[in-house]
């Protein structure tokens, strides 16, 4: 499938621009546990998935960047000499924002033609935006006559640039997790990432467990605004707690006992937002311990706890996500299930006994459609390697 899509991309590029391109790919990601903790400088556990965005690129003789999106069936462009940082609320913002950040970081950019092709489901909480940013960054660097140094530090710096592009040009106040996972992903592994220090540990995933992603096929329209609102509420919690807990800079600096002791200093909603983040950090570290020791049942219990916290304290779930998790929990062979991504729709992640995956897919698909009237999409993915040049 991947090879066919790469060939399709080469043909489309030749038809549009009459040249043979270089091609770069970046994966989407799922998050096993640690939701809404990244922008609170806490702990997350993402894995890159075997769904990718590919960007084909060839240089131009001028300063224009001409971009064609196969998904949107649209071509747009901007000039490298006149990059505007303001959002235009258009898919080109992701590419334009990355170009702006690369230019500010001192990369020598050159006009180029780009064609984008992706099989990362859009609007599903699988970080199609981060995959686009990272693949575009590699393509733009290549067009400028450079290549990314293959070191952890260089990859991390590129993740920061891509995050900044989404924060400042797209206007989404995302943390570092999505771009980091897309760049640093490792096949058959999850990443335990400290979002403050950006140190990470590779954690091997069990051979007999599959990552099954259930797409609810809904994305509620208020999602992006609510995401930014949750971040503001966490910042308000830090501001209030810092008045009596000097020295804290983020919610990851506050223990569950400290939060309970200072509960009366916080409005009820702010308290619950903080409680989710602080408890989720603890759950993520416990989940890492469980994964290291092969306690997949314990890991699954923590996933269910995470979902309940996201539903009740952080209030970013929705009826469809809750139905999907409930159905998965009743299937024999499911170790754990939870919503993954920003919330208000999108996907659940399910850890399923590999031998029972096909039964899981048919059972969940049938039951979910019966309960909601919506036919879901269900994907099975292994953990994948991070962004790279495509060599075939």
C-alpha cells in the first residue's frame, strides 16, 4: 500500500511540475497515556503509527513555494521573501508556518514545488497536522540544499520549530508531543517523554498485543476552542497555586496531596482540570513501570482510569468516545481502552490481544453502529519509525 502511494505521488508530481522529486515522509501518532499533560510540561507516552504524510519536493528558480494538496485537491503558494506569520485559516498555514520558523532559525530556503499526499486520517486526533509539518520541514530543508543532521538534538530542535509553527501561525496552542513523536518514533516502541527536559526513553511494546485505533467518525466543531480553553484553565490553576506554593512553574510541579490541601484556593472547574493533569502524570509514570515489567493488565487499568479522568475532570470526551470505550471494555481480549488525542471526537486507542483483533474489529464495528447509527473506521497499526527521506 505504501509503495503504491509513493508511486502515485511521483506520478502526480511529474504531471504537475514535470520533474522527479525527492520525497520525505512523517508519521502520525497515537498516545497510549498522558493526555493534555504535554503543554503542562508533564509526561506523555506516544508512539508513531504506520500512517504517513509524504511531501514530494523539487527546487524552483525563484522564491515561490507552490504547494499542491492531493487531499484538498487544491494548489496554493507563498513567497519566501514575504512570509506573513498571521493565520489565514487555510491548510497552507502549516507549510507556511514551518517555512517561517526555518527561516528564523537560519536555514537557507529556496523556492520549490511541493505535492502532499497523506493517509493519516484528518480530524481523528492522530496528528495529521504534525505529520504535515514535519514532512514539509524536511522537504523545505532539502530544497535549500541542506539535510537534517541525524542526531537526537537536531531532531528535537526540528520538533520545536514545527510546534512553534502550529502555535504561532496556525494558532493552536499545542504542546511538543505530536511533533516529537513524529520525528523520534521507533518501530515497535512507545516513547516515555518528559515534556520539560525533552528527555525520553524507548519502551518496547509487547509482541502479542496490537494497537487498535477506533475512529468514532465524529469531530465536534468546538474542539479547537475548548483545547485552548483547557490550556488557559491550567495556567490559571498554576497562577493561583503559586501564591501559596512558591516555586512551581507548571502543574507537573504539584503533587496530588498538595492539590488536595489547596483545593479551596481554586474554583471547582479549575480544581478538576488540575486534578486530571496531576493524576495523569502519575498514571503515565506508573504505566511506564508496568510496561517495563510486562504487566499489560495493569497498563490497561491505567488507560481506563485515564479515560474516566478525561471524561469527568477534564471534560474533553464525548458520547461517541464513551460508547466506544464502553464497548471495548466488554470485549474479552481487550487489555485497556481510552480516548486519544485532544478529544471531543476522534479516536480511541485499544490494546487488544493480537489473536483476537479480527473478532474485536467486527464486534466493535457492529455494536458501535447499532448504538450510534455511525459506521466507524478501525485501524490496526504497529508502532513505526519517525520521519525520514523515502528511499524507494
